[in-house]
């Protein structure tokens, strides 16, 4: 049974037709050496806290002006918001435990 596109494909010049699937296509002469690529390239970012089961997400509302000042300070000091919150909350919890 012919494909429903057989008539259309038959009318196209041969150079515009795609190469058949499953046939080996050689893009360079056999006598040239090839440079092998690394075995496996890493794609995307490293896994972060979102995918780490030891972390959970939280949110809070703060005034916009404070948020802006916070972002500026974090960029200047090259600190992530998560790192700052973890330190501040950790210190606060330790203080609460000492006061019990």
C-alpha cells in the first residue's frame, strides 16, 4: 500500500527528498580520522535544593522596598537568598533552644 503522500513525493525532484530512514549516511570520507566526542555530555544545571529531599520550600511576604534592598545586598555579597534564610533561621532556632 502506498503512502497518502506517495503522489506528492513522486513529483518532487530527487535532491529535495529526505534521505530514507534506516540507511547509513556517511558525511565524511572513510580515509579521514574522526574526533570522538566525550562519552556523555552533561545537560542542564546540577540538581539543586528543589530536588533534594532534605530541603523544603517556604515563602514569606515582606515590603517591596525591603525586598529590593535585600536583592541588591545579596548580589553585592554573592549570597543566595536560601543561604541567608538558612543562616538567619538556624541562628534564631538555636537561640530559642538555648532560652528554653
